[in-house]
C-alpha cells in the first residue's frame, strides 16, 4: 500500500522490514570486523593502559544514606 508524502503529496513506496534489516547489515559487519581486530590485536585498544589492576586492592566506599520514616495508614 503506497503512502502519501506530506510535503509533496506524491505517493511513495512503503519501506519493508526486509529493507530495514538489510540496511543494518553494513553496521553489523563493521562491528564484527572491529571485534575480530580487537581480539587479534589487543594492544590496539590497550595501548595507553599501564599494568593491570589488582581486584583485591580496589576499595569501594558507599556513603551512608539518611533514614526515612514511612507512615502506614
């Protein structure tokens, strides 16, 4: 079923789901290439990292939250 263009008033062909999916294929391919390159050459993304952090030496401080009183009716 053709659609009407709001500006020109001309009929335009509808966009199908297949066209949308095929439009995403180049981006998925680019992402796959980047994952393969990252796995093949990890120094490419780890260039500016110093030594690996020791998970045992990381300390997280969680601030105390104020207490709230809830009235039940």
